[in-house]
C-alpha cells in the first residue's frame, strides 16, 4: 500500500518517521524547494504529555534533549511601563523544554531515509479516482496516485476539501514578527526586559511578546487586534516607516519594549491568525485523513506543534496496528483525533482570550500562576 503524506512540517515528518521505525514506508511531498527555503519560526516548548511521547515513539527523545536550549523556560510578564508583574526564572525543574523549531525539523528530516521527502512539490489538486485511491496533482504539472493520503499540509490544506468544506476564519488578531540580532551587545535594554526566556506584555487589544532565542537573538511577536485591512496602508518593505507606524500603537510604553519593534534588524512580517471551527470534524472518507493544523488549526497557545506531533504518533500507531485494514486504522485514529481536537481547540480559544482579551494582563497572570 502506498502512503502519501502532504507537507513536511513537524506533523508530516513525525508521521513518516514513526512509520519508518515500524518498517512502513511513506513518501512526503512538500511545496518548499528545499529544507532551508524558509526560516522556520521561533522557539517551541515540547510538552511531557503530547510532544515528548511522540518524539519517544519516533526514537528521537535523546537527540531532542541534546538540542534543548537550557534556561529558556524563564517567563516574565511586564506592564506597559516596564513594571515587572511576574518573573519566573528557569530553575531547571520545568517540564516544557524549549527547542528551535528549525532544529526539531532538521532532527526529523535527518532521521528519514534519503528520498523520503520530495521537495518542490506543491499540491494544486486532489481527487478520488475510485477504490479509495486518490490522484494528487502538483504545480509543476506532474501527478501521482496513492492508496492512502494524509493531509499534513497546515492551515491552508489542499487535502482538507476532500473531507470537509470548512475553511479557517480570521480570529481578529495579527502578529507582527520582528528580530533583533546580537541582542546582548546591540540591544542591552531590550535584552534585559525579555530576560532569559519569554516575555509577555499584553493589554486588551495589543501586546508585545518576545523570546530570547539561540544565537543571541530576540524574536518578537507584536499582537494587534485589528481588522486585516488595518495594515493595508503600511508598506512593510519600508522597515523604518512600518515599524514606526506599528510602534505608534504603543505610544507611552517603556522604550525597552518598543525597541523590540523599532530596532528590528529584519523587515516586519505579518502573521494574521486564523482558526478552524472548534470541534471541526468530518465523516469518514475512504483512505484519506488529516493531521495537525490541517485538521484543527487554532489560535496559538503553545500547543499546535505539540498536537501535530501527537496526531502523527496516533495515526502511525493505528496504521501499525492495522497493517491490512487502513479503514480500521483511520476510523480508530479519527475517533481519538476528534475528541482531543475539540477539547484542545476550545482550550486554545480560551487561552488566547486570557492572554490577549479584555481582561488581560490579570487573566494572563491568573492562568500562569494557576490562580484560575
Ligand atoms: C505565531 C505562531 C506561533 C506559534 N507558536 C507555537 C508554539 O510556541 N508552540 C506550539 O506548539 N505551536 C505553536 N504554533 C502552532 C504551530 O506552528 C502549528 O500548530 C504547527 O506548525 C502545525 O504543524 P503541522 O505539521 O500541522 O503544519 P505546518 O507546520 O504548517 O506544516 C505544513 C507543511 O505543509 C507544507 N504545505 C502547505 N501547503 C502545501 C501544498 N499545497 N503542497 C505541499 N506542501 C504544502 C508547508 O510548506 C509546511 O511545510 C504557533 C503558530 C503561530 C502562527
């Protein structure tokens, strides 16, 4: 049985890897031209109850631990004037080790047999061709037919329409991404504000969040709860003017916080946030399924990548348990997936509201200190 996975994100690669360690071959088709075609985003904390067991199933937990950035579980919450509202140092007892997403993806890629990932294969269409088989068409005009198809192709999945008419909706908030390099020497005040790990400084409708990443880099997500067209008049290629406009929304905030916007070493990048409906599910469609964001895209609450890893492990194990009966495997997997995803999507929406909603930062502090 040929198994085709669309998308070489963390979910698709973990699925391919766990199948591989269980002696099952799969091919991953990825739109990007190469593993380094795009920067891979920031730090991920990989959790004990979802991401880590999946990496254990992939036989990669030890290598993962070697790549963890020490001390990055520290967390600070600041008020707009720079007052420290919460300061939790990383005392080494945390259970959410932080890793650069690019390092985790590289670990997974290196663990797969040569040729498993076919780069530069952007899926443009999928259709059923009978007996549960599907034809997958690519932007370069080529196509393949597969016995089992898995959509691990993220928010704008091209596989999803085979099973569901749902599409993600804008959640009302956009993140603006900036980077400050050589932070210790060039941006000492901002570095001190961020601390050793993560910084959050939200008020209702806006906020400045940052992480201290590897290589002496401060990676910031500025959040603005505005309509998407609010950004229409801003020329993002003019970094100084664009960041000055965005920083205007933070007028009166401490300069060490606004410096995370205005001192950026890269052009700001917009990350409008989208989500699928909470409880997104579908009726069983022969020999096709989804995992990760393709199945349950939610507002970011630190769980999305972890859930993609866990989905991949659950799907792989179901396929291993039913080597001759893919329908039984997919039915079993989707039962677990739907129940978990509904709960997690609901939690993500509530966490997002606590972090960025009308009652922040009090609701955020209550969440972080367990007072809630
Ligand atoms: C700003 C932000 C911060 C986040 N922070 C965290 C965090 O701290 N912790 C956490 O756990 N989660 C976080 N998340 C969520 C996390 O990034 C996702 O949930 C996770 O990446 C989902 O993994 P995935 O494998 O399902 O999809 P993706 O990582 O999106 O991978 C999908 C892959 O499919 C490929 N692809 C897409 N379309 C096609 C196509 N047509 N043909 C072929 N290939 C295609 C893409 O190029 C990509 O490689 C964050 C999300 C955002 C937006």
